C-alpha cells in the first residue's frame, strides 16, 4: 500500500476530482430552478458538462504516470461507524474512462434536443454524468456501488420518457436486468468488507486499496465474492446470455441516451471487471479467466452473427456493441499487459466510434423517420459529408489500420494469443464478421441509387459537423499516435499485472489451458 | 406494598394515554360546541408533548452517567431501544394526525374518536416498546391493537372499512391468544414473567428440563407477533385491512403498529431469548425469506395501489426479520434503523394514496396514477422519491436500511439469506416501478401495464408521443397544505439522511448499545 500512495503525484489542486464529480450535480440543481420553457436549458446543461470536461482535460494533461498508483486522492470519512469514506482517485486505468465520459456527455447533449419536457431531460442527463464520473473515480467499494446503482434512475427515465418504439418496456427491462445484477453485488461488497476486517483484524473498511493490497480473504470465499461482483458487471457489459436488455434499450433510447449507453454505461461493467475483479480478486480472476474468455469469444461471434441479420440500423449497431464488448472482455481476461492495455484502449475506442455511429443514426432518423436499412439507400449522393463521416467511423469500428480501432484490437489479440491462444484464434473470426456486416450495412444505406425521400436527404448541418468533429479527430489521432494514451495507461496496467502475478502466479495456470486445448 | 414509580419514565404514556382519556371525557361533555379541528389540534399537541418527553428520555438514557433505568418494580425499562421505538411510534401518530384532517373532512371520519383512538394506540405502542415483563408486554400489545381495530373500522359509511375492522379484530384476537399462551408457557419454563429473570434463567439452563415447553412457548410467541408485523404466512389480513381502512389509520398501522410489533419481537427474541438463539433463528430465517419473496411477488400482481403498498409493507417486514435473524447487536440496530426510515416512507406514501382518493368501488386502481407527473409534478416527484427509497436506491434512506440489514446477515455468515433477500428486493423494485411508470411514462387513458407487451414494430414511426402534449383532461390533484407538508417532510428526511446517513446509523447504533451493551 505504501508503494501505491508514494506513487501519487502531489497535485496543485487536490480537490479537482471532487470538482469533476460535483460539477454536473451543481448543473442539475441550477437547471432545476430555471423556468420550464427557457431557451437556456440546453446551453446551460452543456456549459456545466464542458466545465467538467475542462477539469478532466486538465487532469489528463497534468497526470504524470509515475509508478501506476492513484493520483489526486481525496479521502474523506463519510460514515465513520462503518468505515465508509468518500475516496476518489484516478490512475491510468480510470483516466481515459473519465475523459471519455467527460467528452461524450456534452456532445450528446448538444447533438439533439427533445421536443418536450426539455428541462427534466437535461437534468437527468446531468445526474447521469454525475453517476458515471463517480463510478470511474470511486475508490471505496460502497461508494462505487452507490454510483453504480444510482446511474439506473436517470437512464431509466431517459429511455422511458424520451425514447421511441416500445420505450417503456425497454426502460423497465433495462432497470430490472441491471438491478438484478447489482443485487448480489451488494452482498459481495458487504461480504468482502466483513471478511477482510475479520481476517486482517482491522475495523470495518470499504477502502478498495486497503482490501486489494492485503489479500487476506481465503481463496474460496474470494471466488464467491468475485462471482457476486462479476454478475453485476456481466449484466452491465453485457456478456452474451445476459445481453437481452441491450438491443431494446439501445434501440428505443433517444439519441443521447444511446450514445451514453453504448459509450459510457457499458464501460462501467468492463471497468468494474478491471478495478473490482482483477485488482480485488486476482486469484479468482485467474481461476475464472477461461470462463470469462469463453463468454468474450461467444459474445464476439454471437454479436457479429446477430448484427449481420438486423434490418434496423440502430439495432445492428447495438448488436455490434455486444461483439466489441466481447473483445474488451477478451483483452481484460488475457491478464497480461498487452491484453489489458488493448482492452482499455478498446473501451475508449468503442465509446468514440459507437458514440459517433449512434449520433449519425440519430440524425439520420430525424431526417428520414426510419432506420430500416431496406428503406434507405444511395444516401451518399444527397448527403456526401454524412456518408464520408459514416464511412470513416465504420472503418474505425471495423479496425482499419491507421484508425483507432486497429490499435486496440491488435493489442487485445496479441495479449490473448500469448496467454490463451485458441480463444484468440476464435476471436479473429469475429474481426472478419464485423467487417462484413458493418460495411455491408454501409453500402446498402449510402451507395446505390437514391429514390424518393432518400434523394432529398439534407446533409449534416454545421452544428452536427461541429459535434462529430472531435470524435473524428480522436479516431485519427488515436489511430496514428496512441502513445500519449498508452504511456499514461501502461504504468497502472503494469502495476495491476504485477499485482496479479504476485498473488496468482500465471505459471501454473497458463499450462492448463494449452494442455486442455491440445486434446480436442 | 406498592412499587415505586418513576413518573419521568411514563411521561409519553401520560401524554398519550392520559391525554386521550381526558379528551374522551371532555368530548362527551362539550361535543356539540367543539369545532371539527379541535380534537385534531389537541391530538397533535399531545403527540408533540409525548415526542418532547421521548427526546428528553433519549438524552437521559444516552448520558453515560445515568444510562438506562427501570421502574415499577422493573417491569418497565427505559433504555435506548425503548426510547428509539417509542419515538418511531410517536412520530407515526403525529404525522398521521397532521394529514388526517383531509380524510376527516372528505370521508367524514369522526374527528374526536380518530384522535382519541390514535393516541391510545400510540400509548400502547410506547408501553410495548418499554415493557420488561411479559404481562406488561401483553398489556401494551392489547391497548395498541384494540385501538387499531377500531381505527380500521372508523369510516363507518364504507362497508370496506367495517370489513377491514372486523377481519383485523378477529384475526388479531386470535393472534393475541397465541401470544398469551406462549407467554404462559415461557413463564412455566423459566419461572418468571420478568424478561431479565427469564433471560437469566435461560442462560443458566432453565430450558433444559422443560425444553418442549420452552420451544412451544417460542413458537406461539412468534406466531402471535408474526401476525402483528404481518409476516407471511400470517399476513392474510394485511391487504384487506390496508385497502379498507381509512388512509391515515393505515399509515399509522404501517409505520407505528409495525414498529411496536417489532419492538416486542426484537426485545423478546434478540434480547431475552438470545441465549437460545439456535432454537428460534431457523424459524425466523424461513419466515423472513418467505415474507420478502411473497411480499414482493404478490405486489407484482395486485391491481390496487393500497393492496400493492400493503404487500410492499409485508416485504419490508421480511427485511426487518432478516435483521432479527442475525440475532446480535448489529442486526437489532439494523432492524431499528429500518423501522425508523420505513416509518417515513410509509407515512409519506399513504398520504399520497389518501389524496388520490377512491373510485366508486372503494379501491384505487393503478390507472389513477396515469400521467400524474404532468398533472401534479410535485406530488409525483415526492411519491417517486418515496417509492424509489422503498426499492432501496442509493442516496435514499431505504438503501441504508437494506444495507444495514443485509450487512447484519452477511456478518453472521447467513449468505443465502442475504442473497435471496436481495433478489426479493429486485422483484419489489419492479412493483414500485409499476407505479413510477404510471406516473411518468403512461398517458392517461392509454393502455395498461409497462410489461403488457404491446409489440409495436420496434423502432418504427412511433413519434406520436412527441410534441408538447399537455392535453390531459383531468385536473391536477388538489393537495391540501397538511398533506403536502407531510409528503415533503417524509421525502426530505428520506433524501437528506440518504445522502448523509451517519447520524441515523449512529442513532440506531446507540439505541442498541444502551440495551445489549449495558
């Protein structure tokens, strides 16, 4: 633990993370007192989100990787009786999740404005950002759980009140699935804290670093606790089999909702696996890694196959998320530096590309009032800029070298191949499938002859171009020069892998799957 | 020789019980000339005085140099536990009185009887909470219950209310008989009715030569008290009574009577019988699980809001039993916390239910809430907050109540109980969502339930719902100031202590320290 604390840089502005988390909440309160039909609602909401983004940008630039520990630590006791504290901190793993969140929220807010009840819409968005930022910064098990759970409420209202189609049903489904997942997580949180305090002989604490570094919980108990946490994360990710809420929620949510769902909310699950799976339960993570990898591969192949069959463009992208998230899980549970960095980078990439895709589909839907691929066609002629942007984002999503998706995917496969070869081989099939269905969809929507309404499609407006521009810039930047990101990530990832090796050496385990795989 | 009496210990009972008897006497003399609001105001004054004396008792009990004390030959014990639950009962009576005028005026409840019976019942509850003797416990239980039976039947013009009163009375009397029989058997086995003597006798092994008698006593006491707190399978009266009885009375029952019932359960089992916890814990565990699951599941299928909240209160009773099951100081303080915060959620919720009224058949279908967020946004917001708190969402007191209870179960290594209860909580969350969906997501007059899947071609032109549509023909719900006040107070308490739970957790913790530690 001393190592970790020593690594923390001494910041000029120690409370910056508190400011980051609370800015959206203050924004929500300010917005709540504005008049219902004020024209200032959207600008004010965006202003607070941009303020949070500016603070996060400062953190990203100011962050010095050091030895991979947590920086800008804030530890303020909240309920001393149960050892619960308001502990925030950032390291290379959460830094870019934070940046992604801070980036996507203002864009999603500026991208579209609902036609009714705008005030509560923006208030919910701000509360949602508060929750998401909190999840990525919390270093206390209980605080993390609070944020993880509170995210449900705003998202539920966003889908249900401003969604399309069967929005109510999708909202309830989303809420219940996720709550089901996190119900057992609370038991896991409590069990971990109590077992730690009993085994270590210290007062009850929910401090992540203390519990993770001590590793005093018995292996069998840790495996159960891991499963309790994993179920919550697995629903959120979602792993194949627990994913049925995702296509409905993504498709029926309003544009901003889809962007945030795909871009940020799914990452809560994968981030949770890294921070509260691998770090907290290294031995259990290694024990269950083959299982998780299998889930990842099944997700990749299944998501791709189902996406290929979708007729609704938004649903297609939603299923492609299942496949992409499978990749991320594959990278994380490769349990080595390459896989983890790839998975983390892929989390950022997926947020950017899928966020952009949902924005584009949302704009398309505003213009054409349909998302049926069969009813669209030849849109490249009336809307060349939209087509170009769409193509670039699609290629990034497919993983074209030179764009951001490639770097992450490559690292994931590299990591998975070196530790779990056959899973990596199976996953490569998914790479090919993804190229097939995404490009096929692009071709059907944008190429060919435009007839009827398709021929009169207005191109992207200046405002829309401005919203999507930062995402395009990042797609290119991260594709060509990912070093600044990887440099900040790597010490923390190495620290985590070292922690894994220390408490669950890979030697004994890595032999097992290759033996198991040799027989069939 | 009569025992010495420390009147300070009895102050709440004097204000509540004595005050109600004085009111009753005066009422027979001046009834014709008294305005309708006078009994209500007097009742509020008396409960406030009782609350003041409870606070004073709390300060005295928590003062390390004075501590818990007992009086009337040790049959009444004023300790942290007793004072905490007395406080809950008194607050329940106070807030029920505050929002009762609405019901008194609209349904024509007799104002004087309502105040008198409520005060009397609360006096019984306070007695129950501070009883240290099986006889006094029974005395408190009967005063509490008999007044509550009449309260349930007070809406004389409605058959549903009388049905509720009769059902409650018949089943309640039955349960009291169980309790009394159980108390007699415990007396037979332990040789005393005083709880500390019983505890000492059990610890010294008194049960070993009369084990059958002791176990039968436990079982009968449990049955009697499970009925009072509406645990499954002794819950059958609850939905009918909650549906039929006047809403202020129901609010008091859910918050106050339940707290008093649990006072007896916790005092007897977590306190007095803790030496034989191996005997009763399995029974409580099974009942707790069944109660959580059945309460939540039955809420899913009920079509009336009062019945739905009745089932939800059954589910909450299950969670409080989870705290009892862990049989320790932590479990007891968790249960106390739960009772305290649930009281506010229940009072606020039933205040909302009251203003929403009844339809011609005397029930309140879920459809009454369709589009409420548009018609009465503040009422809908307050109710939503209270419902989400009951679902246990973070940053509400409901979360901390569940957290503490599940924590107690985890700490006593009953993981299965914790896990199954949490799954029950998810089902319960769906129940509350049904109402939230109604308020926010359903247009009035539109189709039914959120899950009544009307599979429209997914994602296809369904923008009929966009565009400003304030075209709800129904007028906003008229919310009198008293009701608005109660809902606002309950919602504020729920949210404020949800964000800053330390004082609450400390309060509940201190309440048990003074009993089990000292």
